C-alpha cells in the first residue's frame, strides 16, 4: 500500500513557467486536498475535492488550478509560476470528514 | 491571523521531562486532529478528538479536547528524543475545510 504519492519531490521553476504537481492515492479515499506549507504560517488549504468531478477552492487558491477526473488522482497546476509560490506543497486524502488526513511526503518548489 | 493558535512556538527540553502544548481558537470545531511532522516528510496523524471534554491516550501522549470544542492540549510524559518534531493541530471549520495551526516545534535533548 503506497498511500499518497507525490511527484516530483523537488522542482525549480523560472518565473512565468507552468507545471503540474502530481498526487495519487491508492486507498479509495473520496476527499483529497492540496496544502502549501510556509515557515511560521502552518499549512494553508489551496484546493480540495470531495469526489471525482467535484473540486472547490480553499483559503489560497489564486494561481492554482485542479481537476479530479478519477478517485485516485488530484493534480495541482501552476499556470504561471511566481516567486510567491515558492513553498512546500502537500497532497492529503481522507475517506471521510472529521477523521484526519493521510499526507504525501511533499514537493519542495522553488520559483526563481 | 491564524484560526488556530498554537503555543509555545518552540520548546526545547531534556529527555525525561514532561511537557504540554496548546491549541486555541475562538471558533468551535466539529473535530480536532493532532499531527506530528518530521523534516522532509508530510504530517502524520496522531489522534482525532470529536467530543467536548474527550481525553485520548496514545502511550505517553495524552490529548484533551476542550469542553466547548474550541481548544485542545497535548501532554507528553517522560519525553524521548524520538518525540522531536513539529506538532500540528488542525480542525474542521464550518465549511468542512481542515484548518491548521502553525505548529509547536519540539526538541528533546538526550
């Protein structure tokens, strides 16, 4: 059981470039979320999904897009990278509300 | 302003000491979770509490959810170097979004 798998683990982008952070889970979880973690600010919710075909915005959605075509996959797209998007990104999944999340190991993104 | 305020922000203690870290909010949560995160890894769920006044024990860790479901505490007895890490609390808000505190960074020295 792999749990939540995130790729790549590290990425450096130039300002204005686009890229997709991949997230896959093999636990048949309906709920999936993307967070960014910045020093002193904790984890902030970017986008989330309550099932295939359903996505919604979180606390800091600007500059990011998501889609959920299957239960397993929840990619995060950066349309035009900015230095303010330098962060560590975590994908998480859960089978229900109020039960806590399983997190991936993160993607460390640097935008120069 | 964080929805969930964690204190202290940093804590450095000697092996064998006891400690308590806190997670406070002015909002009511339907549930609250505690996670531990090690460098280079994602947070790992320790416990979920859902009932006001609930106390859960996990070996040397004791978690308490406040009666009003606005705050929580984590107490570690006889801390060990393996307890070192970033402790995060998280709660589901009224929109069912999981909101995190900034964390308490604990260092246990041998």
